[in-house]
C-alpha cells in the first residue's frame, strides 16, 4: 500500500472568539481534491474541529468561573459593607443596620412618641404605627380574614383574630393557667383576680371589670341597643337574655332536676326548685324574720314592708307591688 506524503501545513490561530482558522498552500488545496487524500484530510479536519470545540468549552468555563468569582466578591464586599454600617443599641445590645433605624429603635427606651394623630391627638413612636392608626378614623379596614370575612384596620389585629379559627390560645393567665386567643381577653380576665373594676357608669356609678360589660349596662340608661323577640316583640338589654326568653316560645327546657326529673327553661329556676328537696330556706326577711327558698321571693315579700309599688296600670293608674297582681288587674278590669 502506497503512502502519500502529507504536506498539509496547518496553522491554528486561537482568537478571542475561540475559533480556529486553517491556512493551506495552493499545492495542498490541489492535493485535497484528490480522492486518495480525502480520508486523511477528513481525519485531520475532524481533529482540528474537535480542538476548536474544546477551546470554546474552556473559554466558556473560564468566563463562568470569572462571573462566579465576581459574584462571590460582590457578596463578600456587601457583607463587609453591612458589617461596617451595623450599629448597636447601648441600652439592650440590639444591632441595627443604620443610624436611622437605631434612632427609631431608641424611642422604645426613651418613650418618645413624635408622631401624633391630628384627629384624636394619640401619639406613636413609629410613623408606620400612626399610618395604621389613621385607618380607625378613615374607617378603612384593609386586612380581611379569609375564614369569616371580618375586616380589621391593623394587620396585627387580623393576626390575633386568626387564633379564634386555629384554636390557638397563646395568652395564658399566670394565676390560673387559663388560655386566651386574644390579649384583650386575658387583660379582662386578670381583673377577676385583682378585683379591679376600672370601667364606671357615669349615670349610676356602678363599675365593671370589662368595657363590654359597661357597654351592655349602659343600655339600661340609654336603651339605645335593645334585642327584640320576633315572636312577641318583647325587648331585652342583652342577647343572652333574649336567647333565654326564646325558650318560652320553643318550650325548650334544657335544665332538669336530677332528683325528680322536672325540667326548667332557666338554670336559675332549677336552682330555686332544688330547695324544695333540700328544704333550705336561706333567704330571711330582716323585718319579720320570715324565710324564703329564693331571693326573688324575698324581694317580693320585702315590698310589703317598704310599701313600694313599682307596677302601675296604664289605664287607670292603680299601682301594685307585684307584676302578677298588675297582670290580674288588667285582665279582669281592662281587657276587652
């Protein structure tokens, strides 16, 4: 087998693009046209192309490595920059990223509240707190519960409200261990232990340990919010009283005596009934020393001594000491 001398002169120039260029003489070009030289030429071409591809891959790897190194360097510089900017509170040791944040944080210790509401005069230590507070005046409630649809003016109130749905009770009483879903409920409960009653009625002076109880009580004086029975139009000061009253119409009697089985619509009626079995007459009149099984019977009896007649007939003006007596009078004398 004859071997042909290969005089192919290859010059490879690796430029910035990573591509290889091949320079050939005129004589070599002629030889490449010869079919006998085709096989060797193809092998050389493949080898050159492969070398070119390898060079390109190496260059790409180098570029990626350079980018990664640059990115890591930037991150390192950023961390150093932040570390330099970090400032520490001399009161509690907390680190903050800037003097501006430190100044805002220091108000926690100084009690300074430079942001004041122009509607009610309430002050805040942070401008963001004032902004949230303003929703109370604008009536905007931007934070809505996705469980029940109730809306709140502050995100913190929504977060606390969610405990009702999740069943979480993160606020625990340190006296009895009872847990509460909301901080306000715990504060109100703590007054049961302390005996504190800071909410005072300005009409009669009666005091309460919770603002909601005072609000309910105010209906006695203002009668602004009454709960009406749809069956008989009778009105009540409390929703709980209306709920109890409805048993008159439904004939529901959920409270049963365990001694005789008799049922009652009110728990208080059951309690009074049970004195029939015990024979205890613990309620005594200080005027005549007569005793009674229930406090309500004693109160009715005491009107005999006081002469009080709070029930009057709207038809003729006659007064009675008992509501039952007024009812009988109206039925017998004025009913059509």
